[in-house]
C-alpha cells in the first residue's frame, strides 16, 4: 500500500467504515481459544478495536507509520511498525512464536501483501488446533441513485492506473490465493458477500475518494481523477453539504483454518491396511472358487479309493473276530 501523507491518513481514518461487530462475534465463536489475535495491515486500527472485544490481547501491525500514529489506543492492543524488509523469523518472534495466534485478520489489506511471505508467517504462528485466518475487502460503495452513476464514471476512469494488486480487490478476492481449509465462511475463489453500513458526510466522502488507492496511483502519474469538475458533480448530487447519508460498502470475506496434513506413518498404516484388506479379499475369492471338472474327477477317485480302504479294513477286523471266537471255543470244549 502506498504511504499516506498526514492529511491523507486523517481523511482515510474519517472515511473508512467500522466493520460490523457481529463479524467479530461470529468468527470468534469459531476459534478454540481467545487469548491472542493479530490484525495485520491494521491501518488506523479499525479491525483491532473490534478484535479486542473478543480476545485478551491483540497485536496490530502495519508498514505505514502515518496511519499507526492515528490508531485507536487501547490497553490490550499493541501497535507495531513492520517495514517491508522485516525478516519472517523476526515477525514470528514479534507475534509470540509458532502456534501462538488464535485469529489472524487482514481487513482491506491482504491484496497489498507479498502473499507468499504472509502466508508462510501465518501458517507458522496460527494455532494448528482451533486457529482461524479471516480476510476481507470492500470494493464498491452504494449511496443513492443520483450519486452512484457519477461514482461509476470515476471507477471506470481508474482502469488505466490499476495495478495487478488493485485488481485483486476489484475482483472481490475471487482470484486471490488462499491456501487454507474453508470453515463454511467463504473459500478460495468463492468469497462470501457482505454489506458494511456506514454514514458519510460530503466532506468525508471526498476525503475517501482522495485517499483511495487507484486515485492516488493516478495522481502519482500526474493525473488528478478526483478533480474540481468531478467534485462539483458530487456536490450537486449530494444536496446539502452538511447532510450525512447512509451508505453501504460492498464487502467480500474468506475465513479458513490450517489444512490437515496426514503424517507419513498414518499413510503407511492406511496403505498397509488396504493391502491386507486386498490380500484377505483375494483369499476369500480363492476360497469361493469352484473346482474344475478334472479336479472333481480326481476328488471323486480319491474318495472312492478311501471308501474301498475303509471296507477292506472292516472286513479284516470281522475275519479276525471270527477267528478269535472259534479258537476260544476249541480250547475250552
């Protein structure tokens, strides 16, 4: 994310919505513990202040010092400036070590990250049992039938200045990698859609537009998209400049957990059991196999031979018995 000036950071704080407290409640209900949460890319602390209602301690990090200076202070939130060159091991240590974080939140931020580095750190610090990671982005604002068409003109004018990073946000995170297992609250390629209600004055709205990343990127290239002509159109459509309008930011969220990985011994055991099952099944099939005609003839011949032997044995025993009786009579008569 581009570094904001003091004035732009102030406008950012005034215009950005407060995320619904119900979001934190629902996500927190799905984590096993509530000791430690990490708000990464905290900005001025919008998400951190919601997390602290459900977690004992919150670490909030950002690369932008101007925004951190305006972050909402709380005794159980610790804010840290984390420059781009910060090593992974250093970040892991800052967050309490591996397997230490119950919930990771990246609100309106992950598309600015080096996702490879971020996900590496996330997988190290997130609790393997009961830990969750939640990311969300809002990429559109709905105000009124008079203002929305003008807003669309502005959005379309940003096309030549959008970066691949910005397009991740404009695409509602549908193309963003998310190597975590879904828990039923969105998944990779299929974020869940949500609304963020907010109230904006005309001054706050113009401040929002001027601190908007696509408009700032265009300004860096010498093009002022939020110019006087556009502002005049918004003022005319807004009506009373002191009027505060209800607006809705269109948001998109994905929540996940560490994917379960079976250890090698479990896989070997599973393969062994499958092999044993296969062998047993083969044995059963062999047992059920019917003998051939030749085998039947051999079996019948063998049975006949055995029967003849049995008869011969019986006849021999009978003759011996007769002989014994006859001899006994001759001796005693």
